[in-house]
């Protein structure tokens, strides 16, 4: 969500940006979970995506985000056979609902204190 956040900050502060013809090659961890992702990284990604969504998006977008988290958890479990991706996704859905869709009510817990066991 960093790209959306930075462009929102630029817009909110009435700043300008320039588009260069340069290209940066990189690989996104979400495109190949088996190669680039692990349970700890996924937990942190979902946590901060949740905080972004609750901070900057409306209730309709956040309800759709809940659906996307559930779908993503099921998809990742089927694709990777790693149940912790599903547990983390559903756990975050629960956190969002219990928070009343307020980012300040999301308890940020250090990943090391979580029960998920990263095998990688």
C-alpha cells in the first residue's frame, strides 16, 4: 500500500511529482509465495495493509477488504498448504470487526509473540 499512501500524501499536500522514463526491476513477494513469502512476513504485510485500509478507506471499501482477506487466506491455503496463512487472514478479519473498523483499536502485537510457527 506504500504506493497509494505516497501518492495520497503528495496530493493532500498539493505537491507535484515527475514521471521518469526509467524502469526498476523488482519481484513482489505476493507473486510467488513459495519463493519470497513466509508466515512472519505475511502477518506483517496483512497487519499494515489493514491499518492502511482502516485509516484511508471508507466503510464500503473496508467491507470488501474483509471479503478479500477471507478469499486470500483460502487461496493461499490451497496453493501453499500452509494453514497459518489462512489463520492469519481470518484472525485479521476478526481484529477488524472487533476494532469497530477503527485503526486505533487494532492491537499491534510483535510477531514473535504470536503462536504461528514459521517453518522457513
